[in-house]
C-alpha cells in the first residue's frame, strides 16, 4: 500500500473560501489527496481542510470549494 496522503497545490490556498455543500466559510488551509479506504482497496480523494471562524477545521471534497462571496 502506498502513502496515505499527499499535499496538492490549490489556487485558493490561504484565501477565504466557501463549501458549496454546507455553506461553511473559512480559510483554505490545505488540500490533501488522501487514501480514505479502510481496507486493502485504495480509494483516493482530494479533501480540502477549511479553518472556520471558530478556529476549528472541517473537511469537504476539494471540488466543493469556491471563493467566498466577498473574495474576487
């Protein structure tokens, strides 16, 4: 089995973003390509880590991330 994760470059890193699914907003801290499988079959997914106003981070699929409405 290969590594469980790797960092991915993203154009919105360190910018204010919005998760289109939950509506949550915050700063995009990282996008990580993670093996989310719990068995021998690998299943990779790009997860965005967003730090909300409370300081707590949440994740969503990287495809769900867009600039926050107040960002160009």
